[in-house]
């Protein structure tokens, strides 16, 4: 149960019903409103590169750590304390809702999610039941704890997009070529459409649980969709992603869409219903804005590997990103993918301060 104030309102909620984070730089940028500075957060900031995260997680399997509200809260808060980022990202994993509905899977260190029995036939659809909030009570509890701690700092909830979840289910784990996934998509388009539609319902429910608990924004990760051509994306993937965005549209929180290697898909990803389109480092933000079109904010897009260069190089490449973003309707500074595990945490702290300094209005 989330903490409540003396007035009876949930902690972090203002009297007018808006969250304490409503006027934060991050949410203002997502809404394409004027900001005091360009907001910064990093994908995979919660964990990986932080020594305090590794110490906390010692001996605790990934999925177990995602289901313990105390750990989720502490891990989510660590980068906010250390780096001074403008938003927290909920610590979890995209396969958590699949595990919650009974799919036999595990996250193996150095490998990623592994599914015991890959999905290949129509009978496998019966294994995908609807997700109920009672399946993920630890998510509701952790977000209640977090919003009480974060106050005016927004919390971003997230989920895996239907295509990426389907690729794990069909391949049985991470894949370089997605041959089984594409074979199903091309060879049995009806089954493929039904699989993605079912996953869209599960994903939407998972996001709604997070929003109801207090998340200020949500991000849909389509990590592997860059493997597709635009025509295949429009026909075979976009309807399911659009269903997810439509399902949460009425909650009034910004919806972010991100994929890797999606330069050719940026316009379509925006068309699917996102308010903010994430851009990896392969496409300059100015060109991404042209592809996405008006009415959307952009998020990105410093190459994560730049952080391994010296301070001068990091600042130079950061200025290039900020210059490319100068004419955008709204911009959230981020990396073009997640923080790499061996990144120096101090480099991230310096980067946040530098972006704030360079963009102070």
C-alpha cells in the first residue's frame, strides 16, 4: 500500500490531483513545453555500472531482485542520488510480466532471458493468459515506496514491446538473426498477429499497473525491432504497438517509444502513438526530427561508448548532440542505448552536470 499524506492524498500528489513531478523539466520536455534546462536520464542507469548496485545484488538472481520492493526501491534511487538525473527509471526487466503469468523463463547472467519451451504453434497461445494487478503486487508496492521518496522527481515505468517479447518467446532467448521469429511472422501471419495482440494486452496491463501506482511516464522498449524493414514493421508489428499506446493514452502520462537500430523506422514508431520517440546514436537528432515529423519530442542520443573517451571528447560529442537538438519541439537528453556495464559512474555524473550547465535557460 502506498504512503499517504496527512490530507489523505497519495504521497507525492498535489492538491489539484497532479503529481509533484508534473512541472519537472523531464515531464515538461516530454510535453514539448519550455524547460529550465534540458533534462537528462540514462537507460539502464538503475544498476549495471554502479558499485553500490553490484554490492546490493550480490548473490541475488535478477528476477528475484525485480520482485523485492525494498531492492527495487533502493536500486531505482541509487542513480538519482549519485548522478542528479532528472528522472528515475523503475528497476525491473521486460520479461517480468511474462514470468508473472507463469511462463517458464529465467534471466541467465551473461546470456539474458531464456525461455524453457519456445513458442512455435497456435497451442502455445494458451500459455499467455491476461495479466492481473494481483500478479505483480511487488510492482505496486515498490512504486508506492518510490514516489514517496522521489517527490518532485518523475518515475518512468516501462515494458517490453510486443515484437521484442515475441522474439524472446519464439527464439527461446536472445538471437542475432531472429530466424525463428521472422519465419513465424512470414510463414503464419495469422498466428503471428494473434501472438502480438495477446502480448499487447499483457504489456498494456503491466504499464497500467505502473501508472496506477504512480509512474509519471512510461517507456515501451522495442529492443530488437530494428531487425525489420519498414514495410514489415507497418504490417506485422505496428498494430500491436499502437494497441499498447492506445490502451494507456487516457492516463495523461507521456508515452516514450525506443528501439535500437531503428533509424529507418523512426517515423513509423512515432506514428504508432508515442509522445516521445527515442533515437539511438546512428541518426542525428535533427534528421530524426525530419523523419518523425512535428508534434513529437525526441529522446537521445549520445553513443554510450563515448563515455569511455576523455572528458574533452565527451563534452565535444555532447555539444554535437545538443546542437542537433537545438530546434526540436522537446528534447530529453539520453544515451543512444543503455549504460554499458563498465562505464565509469563519475563520467555519467559529470555528463548530467555538463548538459544542465550548457542548456540552462
